[in-house]
C-alpha cells in the first residue's frame, strides 16, 4: 500500500478519511489489487467448470472447422485433467473416510 500512500501524499492527502466515498472505494480496490488476491481451490474449480461448460457449448452448438474442433477437444481434455488433479485430495479423503467407517461398523 505504500505506493498508493505515496501518491496520496503527493496529492496532499494525509488520510483516507479526506477522500470522497467514491475515492475511498477506488483506494480499497487498488489496495486489494496491490496486496494480491489469493486464489482458493474453489476459485480455481469454478474457473475450470466454466471452461468445461464453455467448451461443451461450443462443441455442441457452434459450426467448427477441423482445427477449431481439435483445439476445443484438446482444451476440454486438459481442463478436465487439471480439474481431476485439483479434486483428487478431496476424493482420496472421501475414500479413506469410507474405508475407516466401514472398519468401525
């Protein structure tokens, strides 16, 4: 945030309270962006699901030439593999939980 504070100082602003509500919102947005947003597994999973859906829609509803068809099928395969990799710890946990529960019964 030092970069934003330096800019504000250069503009004669000594406190965020001096900013208008719109400027404060911009300040918060810029501050968040400069700190770096942390992606979660859920964020990545939602992105991958959207990519899968996009590929499926294009493959089933759009007239594609051979090159586009091959590209989308390769993309779909890659995205599914990444999604499976991301989901594998959760699946392993569920399998082990079921195995342990079956031993308890």
